[in-house]
């Protein structure tokens, strides 16, 4: 088994472990983040109804103009943007689904900015 396969297996295990814990808190909406090297996407999802309540991305028009949209600064700006949109929809308490990604760097910066802007998780 090569290094790439091992990395995929570790990611899959983390994802499943996180999803199992999130099922216990299904009364709150879930904020799911996905990341590529160039962009971030985030959704706040009501799993009971199966609908997306709020969504934001670094590709959106309301996202501030930046040269690099995949770094920590962009993650912080997206955290503020999603928190503002969520407050407009009346969502203040959520469950954070980091989608198997490790909680440091860009993901941590995103979560901290969302918390500072008023989301509780």
C-alpha cells in the first residue's frame, strides 16, 4: 500500500468518526466545510428537513476581493460571511462538521472567525 492510499484511508476514518459523533446532536443544524487548494465552501444544513439553510463560498460575488482565496485570511473572511448570513436566517447555534480535515490552520481560523462573529458551536 503506497503513501497516497494510506492518506485516503486516514481521511476516510476521520470522516466516519466525526459523522458518528454528529448524529448524536441532530437537533441543531450542521455547518459543513469543504476545502480545496484554491477555495473554501461552507453550508449550514438542516439534516432533519434535508435542506441547506445557508451557503457561502470564496467564489461568491459578496465575498471580498482577494488575490489568494485559499489561505488563512480567506478562511477568516468566509467565517465572518457565513456567520452574518446565518444570523440573518435566524441560525445561531450549530454543530461544526470539519469533514475529516484536521482542526488546525485554515480550518481553525475559519471556526474562530465564525465564533467571533456570533455563531455558537
